[in-house]
C-alpha cells in the first residue's frame, strides 16, 4: 500500500510542472494542478445544487473518484490542445486509455487493486454514471473558462482569441440543464464563491524559498483532499465519511484567502494561532459564507471546522448529530453521524508539505527553510496515529523513489 500511495502522490505533483495555455499570453502562472483543484471545488458546488434544487441523488464517491482519475489522466496526457485531445479520444480512445492505464495504473494497482479496476472502467467509459460524469465535465469547462477570462484581457489582440472564447462558451451552454453551471456562468452570487476559491491560485507556498515545482495553496489543497480520500477508501470507510474527508481536505485552507499563507514557524513562535483562528472565523462568516446559498452554509461551516463548539477546528476528529458538533468517539458507533477524520487531514497536510519541500531538494535547490521543514514535518508525522496507517513508511517510500530516480539521472 505504501509503495502505491507514494507513487500516486508523486504523480499528482507532476501536475504542478504542467503549464496550461502555453500557446497564449498569460498574466499569471497557470498549472494543471491548480486547474484540477479548482475543478473539484466547482464540482462540489454544482453537485450540491443538483441535490437540493433538483432533488437528484448524487453518487459523491463516484464523482470524487472521477476527479482523481481525471487528474491522473492529465498527468500522463499533459497540456494537449482540446481540439486535438477530443479528436484523439473519438478516433483513438481505446489506445489512449490503454496508454494512460499503462503509465498511471501501476501505482494505483499497488495501492488498491479494486480501485485500479474502477480506474480502468472509468477510462474506458463503460461504467455508466452519466450524471456524475456530466458534473465533472461541466466543472472542467467552468474552471477552464475562469482561466480564459484572465487570459482574454491580456490577449485581446491575439489572433483566434474570439474563436476560443466562442468555443468554450458554446460548450458550457450544453450543460445549462445543471442549475449550478448556469448560476456560475451567468456570474450570479455563486460565481463569486468560485472566483474567491480561484484567488488561492495566486498564493504561493513556501514563500521563503525558491522551489521546483512552484505550488499554490489551491493546488496543495487538492493533494491533501486526494490523499485523505484514497486512504479513506483503502480503510473501507463509509461513503459519507469519505465524502467529508475529501472536501474537508479540499477546503481546509480556504480561510487563507482572507489572511494569506502565514508560515508555520510564525504561527507557532508568536502564539498567534488563536488570534488568527478568531480572525479566520470572522472572515468566513462575513466574506465566504454569504457567497453560498443557504442550503450549503451549515455543511460548509462544518467542513471548515467553524462551528459553535470552539474545541473543534478543521483538524479535529468530529461528528455531527442533531445540530451538535463534538469530538469523534469510538467507531463504528459514529459511522452515520457525519464523521470527519481531522487527524487524517492533518497528516495529509503534513505529507503534502513534505513532498513539496522534498521535490525541491531533489531538484538541487538548497534552502535552510526546506531542509528544516522536511525534518520537522517528518518528526510530526511520526507522532500521528490514524487507524493502521504508517505515515512514516509512506515518507520512507517517497524518499526511496526520489533517491532511485536521482541515481538513475
């Protein structure tokens, strides 16, 4: 299991190397990792609209797996122009799927064979679930359109820019039967939430050191969410718990859009964590939650860990029952009470940060901040216990893979 997960996290981080829109003028650094993270946030919103306004049953576990599977696919196919990719999928779909499976499937098979079989079925398109696939696809185009709107202002005189604009807009219109898609596209209140999430693309992590690849707060959140979900699946947790672990991971740093990414040593050594937490709560209530429809606010507050019980935060193991939120007790008694594994989210947060620093060291960047960060994060992970998972062994496998690649180089 550890070998497979190490390979998966390194493959997901390959998305941070892939620059998008390489044939257009760009006002900022646009990576595939950030695109996949933004897409996942949009899928949450669109899915919630379908649940509450259309009374649709959403298979959230299938949808989340689809998000991760498509991210793995993009790590293999890189930034192929959409027109070419769509033609390849139409005319050489079977060959393309086989190639993706051969490149990305091995680590997934090492991690969980059943999950690999689901990945294979998803890539070959033979597993049904049209509704969830449409939500994922619509979210793909909406996140692309968000990027394009930034590019458009820089490339007004760029030949073909109007044609690209029309193609994206026409494609999104095909998804207007999904309520959330129309709300976001027409720039209603919900669009402002999506726009706010997108602003985390601009917040760089490890700002005290140069790094390769450069990662953002938004991209990091997708890594944390994916790791938390994969480990939830491997542990055989209930669907609701897997759903909450994924989206808690995906949004766990969202309040930083109001504070910026304050480095951990500053938080710890100045004892400012409590003040920062209070400020984040105020900003969440006054800035973030008003952008969501009423039917989403209670669950989203719970996901962020901003609830009436001040003993609870995003990294607390918790449940919710009858409107009351409290720390999680013994399982499986708590299985059907909206359980969130905050300990798992924290471990995946540390693991993602460790890999970010380790990759830069692997690429030859020497920095006191990165080296100290690796040591500190490794020590912290040694002290975390969640079910039977050994985070120390996972880190050792990540180190081994990077050292093997370095020796080959």
